[in-house]
């Protein structure tokens, strides 16, 4: 018996040695896009064939962040496992009947931070997918609300590869950033030799963060003004509806991705991959091309010296720029910045395009503190502001 136990101990020791690996920082767009979306706290769905390392990549990310990860196999759960099971208390007529959450949700709530990983999502029947809607969107599991520090990631096999696979319902699919996971033979060979790639969460630069949201708002506003048909476009076939497509919800996800990328050291390739994963191939590629050609100046620098900039020539770029300037004032309002923004808007009037600045002027007028005097540059927008009611305010 002792000899057998010694042999098992030796086997366990050898087994542990086969699992011991190291990681290295290496350019990998898939991992970087995943890290960007997780940093922005957006739900992510990894699509890929079985056995190519989706779960392992997420576990490595959790280890890198030093946060707990809870894995939930969606395909083997019932809807009540996500909606919660009713627990009758002492006086349900006055206290109601709370819905008890599962143990994994309780552990994550106690930790306050971590990753919840819903695996085999495409093998979950429609009733389970419907129950997951509230978890992904509202972050509620039964009567328990997941803390803000908990990130949601899922994985799915294409329906053709999944056991009893289903297409994702459009409401659930439209809540994820979809990343298509593939394997690189070189990465596999190096990993089996003992070293796997990893990615870091993008580092936020406080100096860039102040302008990132304003620039992102201006960029998306300019693009969707030029391409209004892309604000919402649900595909006609079931398979495409189960993936990424543009909607107001996914454009809001794109806004967050762009903001985090502009404020951090995230690569352009990672941003492009994540954007396509949020709003789909067609809208994503068109928006990325627009983004590369836009090159908006820093709105805070413009507000610091409003007389030293030149207005862009194209109308959509003018609108993007003016929207970014107004958004920058809104994020940090003060009388000097507010007056500087009116100087910027006046340049649009001088350039012969007051209609482009009209919407920005209305928003800017609504920010005025009652103690701030009306600047003379507002004269060009008096009629527009009177019609909108902003003059009275």
C-alpha cells in the first residue's frame, strides 16, 4: 500500500510539472482586444472552435490581474440558476419573496472584484439565454447585484461545432463584444514548450483621460451624423443576428472602447478588433476608416488657446470637432472654458457653416451659469437659440 501511495505521489508531482508554465508579454491582437474590453467593463464573447484555448486565455488574464474567476457552464444550467430560486421568508406578504442567487455570484460579491466566465453559451437553450439577459445587462443574479468590479466574459462554439448548438438570440448577442478566437500554430508550439503569451490591461494616462471622452463623443457624433443608417441595422439572417451588429446599445459600447483606447496605451489594432466585435464588420470597418482619417485635435488644448486652431474643412469633421469641444466644456465647466468654446463656434460662422455649429451652440448655451455674462460671439446664434428655448434659460 505504501509503495502504491508513493507511486501516486510521484505521478502527481510529474503531473504538476506538466502544468507548470510561464507567460511572456507578446503582441497578440486577440488578447489585447480582450484586455481592452475587460478594462472598459464590457461583456465579451469569445467565439472559437473547441479546444483552442479560450478558457485558458481568460484564466491567464485573471491570474495576471490577480482576481478570482468563476466558471459557469451555461449549457448545463436551468433558467432559475440565473434568475434565482424563490426563498419564502417569515412574512412574504410584507417582505416579498427574495430570489436566492447561486454560490458563484455570492463569492464574487464578497470579493468585490473578479471575472465570471459563462462557457458553452451557444449550447444553452433559448430559455437559459433569456435568463442570462438580466445578468449581462443589469448585472443582477436573483436578488443580488454584482459589484462594479466584476467583469463578464463568455465563450461559445459556432453552432455547427457545439453540442446541440443554438444561434444566440439577438437581444443577448447585442449585449456582447464578439471576439473571434483563433489559434496560432507558433503560439501553440511555444506554449507546449512551456511559455504562453499574455496581455496587460491598458494603462490609463491621466493626462490623456481628460480629453478622451470628449474626443470619442465628437468622433461618434460626426460619424453617425454622416451615416445615420448605421445607427441601427439588425441583420436579416439568424446567424448574423447572433453576432455583432450596430444598434444604439453597441454604439455606446463603441464609445466606451474608443474612450479607453484614447486614454491609454491600447494599440490601434486592438481597438479596431474590439470595435468590429461591438458593432459588426460593415459598420466597424467603415468607422475605423473614418477614425483613421479624422485626427481630431485635443479639445482641451483648443479651449486653452481658441484663436490658434483651424476649423476642419469637411462638414462631418467640423461637427465632430465642435461636439468634442462642447463635451470637453461639459466635463469641466468654467466661465473661461465656456467663453472659449463660443470663440471656437464663431469660427464656424466665419467659415460660412453656421448650421454645423447650431446643435453645439444649443448645448453650449444650456450650460451657462446665471452669473456668466453673455459673450458677444453668441450673436450669430441668437435666432437658433431663441427657437430652441435656450435663450430664455
